[in-house]
C-alpha cells in the first residue's frame, strides 16, 4: 500500500475498518503456516495443551463461560 492509501484508512468509518480487518484476517487464514508465531506464544500453547491432557475433564461449558463473562461486565 502506498502512503496515500494508508492515510485514507483514517477516513474510514469504524464499520468499514472492521470490514477491512475481517478481510485481512480471512486472507491470512488461507495460508495459516505463513503467519509467524513467536516462541513465547508456542510455549503458552504447549503449556495449555499439557494442562488439558493432564485433566481433560476439567473444562467449563461454553454457555457457563459466556454467562460468567456477562455477569462480570
């Protein structure tokens, strides 16, 4: 993108910016392996997977999690 095109982003309304973000995200998802992942992020994934494997039944129902989040707002 040119500097002029980037500057035009400031003129977009929030809905247009969100649409652009969604399009960018979708384009990244087409080739997941091309998205860089930091070593620290991989470590967090490994830790969480190990926790889950150690206690696979220690989960929270999605509906309960959503309700808990709503109550906390």
